[in-house]
């Protein structure tokens, strides 16, 4: 994600701005896509208005924006590219119901992000999606998401609890590793059944390494995961059966 090749100017909707000094942008109606790296490195950009006609955001479109603390993505946007907001200082974001997948590294190391509502995401949370979001405290995930990919919540060090919906069938390696304040988690019986990352492989692809404060798990029937975690963290777990 090098910025060395970026032009000192950016152009969007026929308007040209100085990348280093622009503070506010209103993208005109009629624009349907924000190309890759459009606002990357706009370190003084603090306000942006996106048009209702927008359908997609490119890769790294808002990466390394230092002063843009909040943004609302309009309804109709159904794709945000990889690393779209990576290394930005975003604190809050409104995601539209039209967006179905959180792409790889979309919020990588967004250390100011405090919480996120993923209730409309009904496909995947891809690898590194929220990796290093060290300030995130709350995550809302509802039925529809099918897979949590590698490192997707790695080092979300302030996250205390999370419920994984029954639609999830695969939780891959290092998903919650080093979520140091994670105390409770609800895991559906259907999860962790991927051929490469199943229960039998947890010792090699540990989704919960470094979760030393994890103390309660809700999971129905199969308690192999619970037994593994008990050995991993050397803590006594409160185990709740679901259903």
C-alpha cells in the first residue's frame, strides 16, 4: 500500500483537488464509482459527501486518510474494494443494506474505529477485514454471514464479546487471535467445519490464540472446541448449551 506513486492531485467528477491539502469534497450526483486509490493519502480530508448514484468504491479508495472520522456509504453501493479504508482514522461508518461482503483488509488497522453494524452483510467477512482495529468494542453480526476468513478480527484488543450467527459454517485461522479482552463468545454448532480448519485442526490453525481472558462459551452439542480452549488458555470455562 505504498503512496510513493500517487499523483499530488486527484480528479473526481471533473473536479481536481490537491491531495495533500483538500479538506472537504462533495462528489456530484451521477458518479457511479470511486476508482482505486482516489482519496488515498488525503491526510487533511475531514468531510466528504457521496452521491446517491454511487454503486462501488475501489481498492484503497480512502486508505491513509487521517482526519476523516466518519462517513456514510449511500444505499446502492454493493461493492467496496480491498483495503478500502485501511490505515484510516475513521471512527464510525454507516454501511448500506446493499453491501453484502466485507472485502479483504477493508478496515485493516483502523485503530480509531469504535463499533460497526454488519447486520446486512450476508456473505463473507474476508481475511484481515478488521485486523488491528484495536479500539473496536462492539460488532453486530446477524444471520446471513457464512464465513469468517483468516485474521478477520485479529488483535481487536478491546472486543469483549461476540455472537456468531447460525449461518456461519466456517471460522478460519487466527480470526479472534489476540483479542485480549474477549470474555465470551457464542459459536453455532455448524461453525468450524471447513475441511482445512475443522475442529481437528485447531491446534495448528488456532482462531483464539492469545484470548487469555475468554471465560464463557455458548455452543451446542460438540464441545471439542471448548475443551481445546480450556487447555489453550488454562482457564475454567462456563459452558452453555444452545437450543
